[in-house]
C-alpha cells in the first residue's frame, strides 16, 4: 500500500485542482468585462472634468485618473471607446489650448530678426482671438487666420489686411446671429483691418442622437455590458453548472442501474438454488426416517 503524501505543496495543488473551472471562468469574465482603455491621458484638470461630464451625460461609464505632471486621463470600457471618441468629437472636446503672448515671446534668443518678431506677433493675435471666440456659447472650436502684409512705406500698391474666422458650433444652435459681433471683434483687434475684409465661416458639428447613438446596456455580475452580449455571458456563466448537473444525473443514473443489476443477479441466483433445495429435500427426509430412534427420542415423540 503506497504511503500517503502529506507535503503542503501537494495539498495546495489538490485543493486548487478541486476548486473546479467555475471560479476561474467567473474571474476571467469579470476581468474581460471590466477592462478599460484610455481615451485621453495628458489633460489639464479642467478639460478632464469637461470630458468626464460629457461622457457621463451620454450614458458612458468613464473614470478620471491622475497622471504625471498634475495631468489627468479619462478611461472608458473597451467596448465604449469608439462611442466615447465620437461623442467627444461631436462636442469639440477636449477644448483646444491656445498659446498666450507671454508663452510666444518667452523664448530667449540673442538676436531676433524683425521678420521673426512680426510672425510671432501675428500668431499671438490669432491665438488670442481664437481663445476669445471659443468662449461664445455654442462654439466648439475656433480658429483665426490673419493675412497682414508688411508695412513698407516704399511700396505703392500695398495689399490690405484680411482675416478669416472658422467657427465649429453645436448643430442645435443657430449661430448666424453672432456673425456681425464676431466681425466687429476681429476688426477692432487688428490695426488697419476693414470690416469687408473679414470672412466668418460657420460649420455645424455632427449631431448624435442619444436614443440611437448608444446601444442599450445591461449588467452581468455588476459589470455594464452591451445588451446583445448579456444573454451570451449568462449562458457562458450557466454552462459549467449545466455540465455539472448533467454529470451528476449520469452518476446517479449509473448508481441506480448498478443497484438494479445487482438485485437482478441476486434474484436469479436465488431462483437457481431453489430446484437444488427441492431435489435434496425428499432424500433428506427418507434418510431421516431410516435412522434408528433411541428410547429418549421415542419417548419425546
């Protein structure tokens, strides 16, 4: 008889082997369902909050996580990544960050040419105007392009300055009423710019219907999944229990069959022994009658 093994490693392996595949399957399903990916990682806290509010308002489960250098990231489920990007793009989020004059002229250069200083000045004006226009209600993104020719007193036929303004706005808002104020703002911000030399172009963002833009969702083990996947996940979770029930039923059925076969064999063996007993019965009686009887036995009879 082999000696029993009592090492802790063997007992731990036997205990893990006896757990069965169901807990591991449940853990794998939870990990797969709960896996999240980053939509944006390096965002200022204000922009991260705006993105988070937009996603939660669209019915997308999102998390804000801290990153390096006081930045934040927005994380969503892997199945919601495409929907989250589409929602943020339709709302112009995250908001564009515009450079300030201080950042533009903060470069330390020993010798700065007049052309470089002029380009910096024009770029700074464009950034400042775009930042101001982005604060208008309904504007999702704004850009300003200035065409300011150099001031050359020797040139007779100098070209006039011009400006082009791009505004991406919400689709549910009529932004035609803001065109005159926008032109006036740009004209008063750029020296020598006439009102008829300012063009304002409006582009509505693509709208997403909340009723059809997102697939219905359900929950499995506390995790949010698509409604089309709920039934499949439930079947996957129930499959091990169904297999265990079938195996248990087969085991009980096999034990019952074995008991019936054993009982049948015992009854058959008993039937085969009855003729032998019946055949041996008369001879034993005759032999008993032929034996001599003592006096005591005769007296008892």
